[in-house]
């Protein structure tokens, strides 16, 4: 069930939040859900819709931040075999005089060819970004996916949740992956506020 107060309770102590499956404004909802959450949390917000229905932005990705943003860009993802629209959001935030590049995406699930192409695009951009960089979102791919395996094997790519939880890490499709940052702590919280668990990480610069 939709209950933004339950979602707010999960996000209250975080500095940067990536949101997938964000609903936009509608006839009975004057604001998109990222904006509604931002008011509850006192954070800046960004909504990057991927679809337009009945002249309203209906579905997409969102970001909430307590860190000052220096730039952002919405990047459409290609789709050739499925009707679902997807995108990436590239955001720059300032932390202690350094720009952190944040890439948020929600890769298609319905068609494996689109999913593979979209995941390949997201990984290519993430690995090309200047460090420190963060890739987060619903990649609709588990750790045994060949592209995920190759990405995790790249020098400098860190999976904070996997490092902290180790063998106890459950199978997952929601990821936080970083370069130029190290994990202080991380985890997965599933309290029923969403049909996906919340994946979180506390990070610090490598140098």
C-alpha cells in the first residue's frame, strides 16, 4: 500500500537517497512523490520522469539530497523490445570540497535484451565517471548476472553491502556500487514500507 509516512521513516537519517518507481503528479495527487517526501524530510528533491500519460509525468526516478548539487542530467535508456520507458539520472553533489558523481537508474525487467543493453549502458557510464562515483538503483540483475560479475571483478569497484554482510548477503537486484569510496557500514532493511527493501551504505573517501 502507498504510505509515504512509512517511507519517510526509513529515510530520515540519510544524506542522499535514490528512489525508483516514483509516481508523478496526477488528478488526485498534485505533487510527485519525490517532492512530497522532500517536504517531510527537509531535503532537496529531483524527479526525472520516464513516461508521460494523460499529459502527466507518471513514473520515473527521484533523488533526495542534503548535499548541495552542482549539476544534474536526465539520460534516456534505449528500448527496442518492450513498451516500458527507462532513464538514468546523473547528479553531481559537493562533499567537503569534492564533487561526487551519482548515477541512479532503474533497468527494465520485462525483456532480457532491453535489460542487458540498459545495464551495459549504465555500467559503461559509471566506470567512465571521475571518482568518487556511485551507481545505485534497481538493476533487475542478481550477482550471478555476467555483467554484474564482471563489474564486481573490476579493480576499484566496491560493493559496500557485500563487503559488510559477507556470506549473509541475500540475493538482490537493488544495488549500491562505488568507486573512490570505501564502506564504513552498510545493510538491507525490509520493514514493509515498499515492495523492495531499502539498501543503504555509509561511505567515506578512499583518499
